[in-house]
C-alpha cells in the first residue's frame, strides 16, 4: 500500500518526487482552477470530478513546464 501512495507523490512523467511542502500549494492551485472552470461553465452542477481532473492536468502541466525552463 505504501508503494502506491509513494507513486502518487511523484510527477507523472518525471521521477523527481514532489516535495511535501509543495503539495498544499498544488492542491490550492488545483482547487482555484477547478472553481474557475466551474464558473466558466455557468456554474453547471454535476461536473465536479471532471472540473477537478481538468484543473489538475492544467496545473501539473504548467508546473512541469515551469520546472523545465
């Protein structure tokens, strides 16, 4: 079980682990972006997970891009 949680703490395409201090910041950025997506959809209900996953992908992509600059 620990092995899978360790895997979740790593970047999807890079073996560099995400620092534990970065996780709350990432979570907050994802939450803010998910809410923006919700607002942009006209507050359409029932898309919570889809909004979250889209926001997560966007934030992580942005983070990876910033890491490589």
